[in-house]
C-alpha cells in the first residue's frame, strides 16, 4: 500500500474534492485555462485516493464501507457527481466482491441514513450479483 498517512476524514474530503464538479472549481477564475490548471492540480493532489481504495477493496472491505459512510456524511447536495462516482465505484465493488457483508451493512445502515438510500439508486447490477442480493439492494433503496 502507499506510504501516505491519512484519516478517514481526509480521505472523504479528498474524494469530494476530486469528484465534486461544483467544489472543484469554486476557487477557480472564470477562464478555461485556469479551470484546466485547477483540475490538473486537484487530480494530482488527490490521486492517492485511487490507490488507497483499490488496495482496501481487496484486503479490507469493512474499511471501504467506513470510508463510504464518511464521504456520505461530509457530502452536501452540491456533491452529486462525487456520490454518483462513489455508487458506481466502491459501492458496486463491495456488492460484487463482498456481497454478503455489503448487503448486511447496507440493510443495517439504510434504516437511519437517507443519503445511503439515495446512493443505492446509482448502483448498477453486476452480472455476478445473485438474484437474492440484488433483490435486497432494490428493497433497501425503496
């Protein structure tokens, strides 16, 4: 794993910064060149989250789940793109590679976390997802 030291809050903030279109350019001047410079700088500063997530998805899915919840906690209505990316990436991967654990975590959390219910609407079914797991995902999103 990489040598970067980080907290869950720092990870979540970096995720939102990298993937939230509205936040990315909030400090940007209104020129296309400046926007592109800001995008490249933010991508460079937050690239470590991709390595972290890839490694954790393999060896520590429970920590991926905690990071996902932290991103949800820190997110606002302006972070729709970041949440779509979270659903289509880490959440789908949890369901694909760790379906039993993931659906149990989802079912327990969705009762008290309306943001998770909304996030589930962005998850697509993998060809490897069983009918039972997918039914439970659909029920959790209602």
